[in-house]
C-alpha cells in the first residue's frame, strides 16, 4: 500500500533532499510525495529536477497559510512532513513579522487542517536554536525552550502549537530538532555555502565577532536518515534531537573552508561586528533517538565538507544566479 506524504517546503535545501531520498533508489518504495512550496527566495524548483518525472511525485505551488489550499491537500494525503519555514536568523533580526506569519501561523494552519482531515502522522521539523545557548554539556529534549532570536522564538512557538494538537486533539505529532545542517543545494546565504562560493570567486568572507561561537554540524544525509526514523518509527507527541556529532567554532570552520578552497586568512577573512543576541554554543543530546530508533550519524565531517565544496565548485550554474539575485550584504562581497 502506498503512503501519500505531503512535504511542505520541499523545494528548499533540506526538504528537497528529503524528497529526492524518498523517491530515489534507496528510498522506501512505498510512498507518493506531493511537495507544497511557495517558492520564496530560498525555494528553488531546480532542487527537484531529479524527481520531477517520477510517477509518484507531484508539485503544488502555494502558501502554507492558505487554509483552503492546505485543507484540500490534507484530504488527499496520509502523512505530513513539515519543513516550510523562514529560517535565516539575520533576516529575522531585520524584521520578524514574516517569520511569525510563516512559522507560527503557517504551522497552525497545517496542524489544524491535518487534525480535521484525520492525518495519520505529522512530522514537524524544528531546530536546536529553540533551546537558546549552552556553555557546557548538551540539551536533552526535556530542556526548557529559551530562544534568543525572532527566528528561534517563532520556531519554538511553532513547536508548541504543533504539540498542542497532539495533547488536545490526539493528532500524531512528532517533532525533530536538528543541529546545523550542511551539504549540497544549500542556499548561499548560510555560512558554509556563502563562504565556499565567495572563496571560489576570490572574494572575502565575514567572520562574526571573535569567531568563538560553536555549532554542531549535521550532514543532510544524516538529517534525512533521522527524519525517516522518526516518521516511520517515532512515537506520537515526542520530540527527537538529531545531531551530527561534530562541534566546531566558527573560527575552526572558517579555517577548514579556507584550506578546502585554497585561500588564506589575511586576504580572505573580514572580521565583522557580532550578530545581535548571537548564541554562543549549541549542542544537542541525541541519546533518545539513538536508543529508541537506532540513529547514528554516518557521514564524517571532513569527507562531507570536501564533498560539499566539490559540489559548489562543479555546480556554478546552480548558485551563481541565486547570488546574482540575492539582496543580502555578503551575497557578492
């Protein structure tokens, strides 16, 4: 029997890789996928070229805040995997209204229509940023939410809205909170693709503050593996952290990217004023998903990073138009 899965935000970085994986040769083989995506600046139709002709793939351009559209789609699907979100912290600092609309109102529209349509499983993709910042140790899923940016506050709100529909209505909601993702097809405003594409063009890269902010890096292959474990084997009403197991300061990461692109510190790095409210360190405890579902990251960071740099070097036709059209301050720095 084929499971009909609605994937929101499926033209974005992580969502499109999830769709390509589900419908690829190593996928489960028993799913049909509909992507719902508004195709904002970070949603790229080219990300889905690989599966566009697949007999079990369909695409709908639309807004997750549209209850009529969303309600009609829910009636034709069994499960939902919800990626769609505004996700760039710097953009949220400049203006948070669209983050609240998409991440909070949009999530409410989805879970409310999912409840009314009798959706079997609703997987809500969130972020470790909802926990705030941690100096030592790692966050378990039970840690209080203490978001520090408009982006992370909107995601924390969306988590609570989604989980409330499990507790109030019995909707099978499963939440994942991932660490920083990296890999191919990543929109070039985020740190790794921004730095790589700038360095490949001989341009400078911006390093916030002292470069001491620490993040745990998760390859999109491992993230998708974790999401599929949660979709197929997770428990209703539960939250699962998904991490990559490689913690690096931004300074350490910059050094690795400089080496990979054949650039040097003196000619390539510009120290810029730190981001407002910049969280110092993120670290998720993945004990729960490891012990319950058998998750373990498979991609070594050095190998994954080298592969990512090669992909950007070999696919200028994908990212050059995006950077030419971008409005961020470092899009063409």
